[in-house]
């Protein structure tokens, strides 16, 4: 199979491409290589993917600019598309909202039009648990109303879901949206909690705990996310949305203690008020994904944190 992955140098994009390549597929990747975070990490991911010399092709480009992505569709026979190109994160969307509009909405529109034009059978795209916004019912279910977002990032992801619904209604495109819940693991994003906490604890710097640490998340290990994403790519079924999350609901302070345990060092905690756009709890109902995608998260949070810290220590050549 030939798969197109946008945002291929990103955290999830890299792991998805690697697993597809390891399984014998061909992958065409495109990424803007923006400097939202350390670009050297993106280059490292690409070097690993380029080890598959005959099966991996890469373009630098922004999907919202159109030219590069159009060339790919016109010159390659593509079996499935996974859109992971987007500005991620709640907080930066408050600082630079136009970047999110251009990439997450305009880029998505260009891409789904190309999917329609070239009759791609399977189109999977990244949504987010953030679309649940200020919902109070827990755990979050795909059947819950999602009309109360509290960040522009969440609004862009909900916009993608609505656009996909319309294109399925009008043109019969198979569109699968995946609402990812707090993904973590090796080669993760430096702006995510596990990365920041690990770095600061090792360096003896304070870690910021918003809402005074009173947060709860369904942390999801990257390998489980990739298994769910590949299942969605391989099983197009009209217009569907799935929660992709972990089965353990972990309080943030317990999460920090697990990190401390694996580093063998106590953190310096800087307790702060909750930030704009944050939600205190995001627990995940994955019963639909279990039933329809055979999704089965296997990695315990304790094991996933250990795997990340071992990678971090080796990658950055640090001494715990």
C-alpha cells in the first residue's frame, strides 16, 4: 500500500510512518519543518525514516500553500491519506491564532478537496480530545455534544470534523477523525508535560503544575496511538469519529511521582493557577474504538514513562 502522511516529521507522523514502512508499505511524507519546537528533533526523525531508501519519499512544504501537496496527488497512486499536519497545543493557539487557521483549517480544506478529486478510499485525520471543551460529563464519549470549546485549537479540530461530515454526505468520502488523548512517548514533543517535567527534574529546575496539580488525563502511549491509527486507515467505514486514548486515568501529581521514581530524583514544584484554555479532567471512553477498530491500548503509564525517560537520557546524553 502507498500512504501519504502530512506532518510526517512530527511526533505522531514519524511513528506512524516508521510502523507503516516497517510493515512493508510505501510512505510519501510532507512536512513544513516549522520551528514551533526544536527542529533538530524533526531532522532526527526524518533521518530514521530515510533509512527506508526505496520506500520513503519526502517533501518539504505547507499543505495550506497547495503546490507541493497537489504535485504529490497528481504524480503518485495513493491508497490512503493520514492528515497530521497541524499546529498543535492549546496555549500557543491563544498567542498565534492565525497560524492555526492557516494550517489546521485552510490546509485541511485543500487536502480534503484533493482526496475527493483523486478518489482516495481512506482519509484519516487527527482531531483532539480538546473538542470536548468545557463538557462536565466524564468520561468523554463520541456521542457527547461538542459545542462548547474553550480554545481556538479545539475549534479548528471541530471544524475539521464538520467538514469531513459534509464531504462524506455530499461525495461519499470515507473520513475517519481520531480524537487523540494526551499522547506521549519517545521522540515526543518538547512542549508536552512529560518532556518538560523530565528535562527540568534532571536539570534541577522547577516544574510548573497548573491548577495546583489538580488535573487528570487519559495518557496514551505512542505505540497504542499508532495501532489505532493504522486500524482506522485499513478499515474505512464512511464518516466516523473515534476516541483514541488510554484506559488508565492518571492524576497529574501521580504522573509526576512516576517520573520522579524513574529518574530517582524529586521535583521542585511550582504550583500555579489554571491557564486559559485548559480543562481539569479529560477521561476517555474508548468502547467505540474497541468495538469497531479492535483498538486495545496495551502500555501501562508506568511502563510508557520508563520507555520515554530511557530514550531521553540516551538521546540527550544526560546523566540522571
